[in-house]
C-alpha cells in the first residue's frame, strides 16, 4: 500500500501526496512545474486549451491520448506518463519556453498561420500530435473530427486544418522514440499494481479528505462497504468539473481509474458486454463492428478528449435526462450488473434501475452492462438533436428498435432522452404503433401519442414546447426513412 501517487511528466518521475493529489492536473502543471504552455480557459473541459497527452503502459507500449487536464484530478495520473506541449519534441526540449526547436506540427502551425491570439494553440498542437501518431494516412474528415474538442475563437479553423493536412504522418518521429516505452514501463514497475491510500487532516482552509485507489475488484468493494458515503470517480469528467469550477471537495473518494479488468468491450452469447470502466473511446472503437449505428452515434458524443476519459459507468450512474447512452440502452432492453460485498452480484434492467429509489445500495458498484444485439430483422436507429453537430449536449436524443413484417410494424421499442426528468420508454406509443402499416399518417398520429407520454422541461438549451415538437418530428423522420 502506497501513501503517495507517482507518474512521469515529460519523461521525469513525479511524486505527490497530501492535499495536492486532490487538485486538477492543469493548475499543477502551471503552478508547481512551471509548464505554462498548458492553458486554462474554460476550466470545465469545454474548449481543449488545456489538452495534454496521457499515456498508460500496455503490451504494445504506451498509448497516448489527448485529455482535458483542467478536469483531470491529479490522483488519476498515478502510473501514467503525461506529455505536455513543452515535451512534444522529447525530454531535452523541456525547459524555458523558448528552449529547443519546434516539432513538425508546431512548425506547420507557424507556416500555415494557424495561430492568432495563441491561447488555444498548445492544445491544438497536442491534439494534432496524437492524431498523427502511428498513422499512415488520413482524410480531411478524420482530421476535423479529431479537432472537434479544440475550440478556436480567432482563426476560423481553416489554417489549423491546413496545418494538420500539410503534415505527413509517416515522416514524424513517434513519441516512443522520444520516450522509449521499456524504460518507462520498468520505472513504473510493480508500483502500479499497489493500492494507494492517502489521508489529509482538516486544516484552517479545508476539511479532512481521504483517497483510495484500488487495483483489484475485491479491495474496492471492501473499501466501498467501509466507506458507503465515498464519491466514486472513474473518468472524472463530471466530478472533475464540480471540483474544478464549483469547489467540490469530497471528504472521501474511491478512484476506480486504475482498477484492472473492468474495461472490457466484448460480445458474448448474443450480447454486447461493456465493462463499467470502458471509456467511450474504447466502446466506439470496438462496438462499431457489432452495432454500427451505435458506433457512428458515439462519434457525436462530447469531444475526443471527453470520450478518452469518460466511462460507461459514469454516464449511466449519473442518469442525467440528456444522457446519450440511456435511450439506446432502454430501447435495447439492456441490463446492468452490480457488485457489492454484502450481496455479491445482481442484475437489473436499465428501466428498473431508473425507476428505483435508491438506485444503488450504499456498497454497490456497477460492474458490467449487457446489451442484447439487434437481430437481423431488427432495425436500430439513434438520433441526437443539438445546437452543434459535435461537442455539444443533447437537446433531445432518441432510440428506435423496429421489426417489420409484410409492411406492418411487428414490434417497436422507443426511448427518448431530454424530454422528462429521466430518459424513458414510451409504452403507449409502442402499443399504438404495433400492427400498424408503415404510412405517414401512422407516424403523425404516433407523434401526438408520444407527446402525451413525456414531461418536457425548459432550460437554457431549449423550451419544453420545442422539445415536445422534436419528439413528434423525430417519429415522423424515422417513419419517413422506412
């Protein structure tokens, strides 16, 4: 058991303990390490200016992905290698802000006039570096998708995209040559298999805090049973915002970010099985082969940085009304598996989970999600309506699972998000449609039935009336596609 965390930063070993581990990575980089290339703009993961590369050891070496350091707790970096914009050209380039030569991507940004005020530029350079890493070719569409999590308020994006297109990926020196994987893996060594427990006493400014980082399922279940009020953190994309912006200082934190074996994405017995700690980037990469509609839909979730950190468990357990996963899971009649030290394992349908109170027992953790795969005669269709095509919260999301026989609806499952306090199925609308012919009038009438089943609310994104109209229009749109 360790009483500190450690990680590598631009090739240098860093150790931290005490109150510092509860802070966010971005201010630590700037204030404690003097690495001011990482910018803090929004402080809640919504602009990408703070992007850094986070790498974890695997059998094939270190896999580096861009993440938002402004909402990544420092304790989540344990056992990782962090590369900031200063370190993109290797450890020897880290020093004063004017030391070293530019990387090829930095040079391309200069040559293509990809920066104006420059505040967002370091994050963009980091993201472009990750995009070009170990890539033999790419399209403009792939490049622009990779940059969806990096907002620029000056350039209009064209020179940034031009800079990214001008770089030949195959001519770039891989990060593994700047930072060889074997020495890093050896240096991290067995320490990354140890649990971490850090306690901080109350002081004149802040209260007592306690952190546990588990590596094995049985030890985190045991710790959760002993600390039922602890906040559970996996990817941290929600809790990190509350800690960064709203001043949340949890008294007890159980970190699952390093738990071994809970991040699988596999198909077993006709079901897509999602480990609770699988990131949405992992799900998008693997699930698209089995459920193409879901894989394509995931590309519109958040940003690449958020998908690289956000987990299956976080999206489901939070159960936000605009959670994009829940309509899909409801329509497919997915089940959740929970584990606890007191009861062992239990499975519950997503619909029953949302309707229950409390949803979780004090010592329970979500372990896996079981999603029945659509059959050959079933058609799955997913919709997301938002103000921006990407990197935006849903106003309304919808899922349809349809079976048609001889021009008539044999079975249909319909679920919506953003139209009530929780995502929900529309059983009356499903019953109305069953047996009906695939005609425009059918879907128009179904829209009216659906509007009677929802409780749309108004907020900064949209009015309740607009949401109600979207429900009817999405039914008509889905019907028109048949």
